[in-house]
C-alpha cells in the first residue's frame, strides 16, 4: 500500500491526540457536544490503524498487539453499561494502548497460535 507508513504515523498521532482530549474531557466533565468529535476522531483513527495492520498481515489477530486491541474494544463497550466508571475504563484503555504499543517487538508480535501461513 503506497504511503502506508505515512498514513499510520499520521493516524497514530491523531489517535493519541483525540484519545487524550476525550479522556481529559470526561475527567473535566465536558458536554457531549464537546466530546463527540473527539470520540469519532478516536474511533476512526483507531480503525485506520487496525486496517493498515491487517493489510500488512492478518497475523495481528493472533498476536499480543491484536489481543490488546480486542481487550481495549471490550473495555470501551462497557462504558455505556458502567457510565460512572467511564474514566477508569478510559484510563485502562489508554494504559493498555501505551504499554502494548511500546513493548519490545518480540513481545508485541508474540503469537498465541502457529500462524506462519498467514503472513
């Protein structure tokens, strides 16, 4: 895919910015109108990041980084059910993202199944 790296870097930067503003907005009790564009920016950039990973290899689905993404999505889905705990859920999602994306490559790309034919 042409410009894959540029798309990933730009998407990741926007994703981190939007997620940070979204978390801060919840911490400081901002209105839905203020938070909604940041929520959608976070969602769309997250999807772009995952799609660029999947385009490279479906192996991500079985690796630590893919499991981390799945776990983050599950925690995010809990927010409407546990609205009063949304800040701690968002903090957990942010921490999982920061830790999993900064793990050494040998851990981040560690697979839980044999996937040599997927690469």
